[in-house]
């Protein structure tokens, strides 16, 4: 996959994280409780999450598809 920013070949791997991950238009200061227009990507207190992802080490961009996680198993 080519980087959308610099067109360098991206390296395939995984974006792994624990507990929560939220996409938001603003920074949340204390907790990650999504507003109506925000998307809770991960809410797994015990298991964390793992997404298929690509990294561009040249311009420091990561792309991933959040459909690659089964949200039906989240708590």
C-alpha cells in the first residue's frame, strides 16, 4: 500500500492498544465518553484491540480499517 501523503510504500502490521480508542473532533480531557458525532472504536476493558494497519515510517502516518475488529464482542 502506498502512503496517501508521501507515496512511499507502507509496511503492513498491526495497531494494538488496550482499553479504549475513540475518534473525536475535540480532545477529551478526562474520560472517553463519545459525543453523538464521535465514534467509539474500542471499548474492551480486559482485552484491548488489534487492527490490521499500515505504517509509513518516512512521514509517520498510520492507516487502519476499524471494520477489522468485531465490535459485537466489545463490552
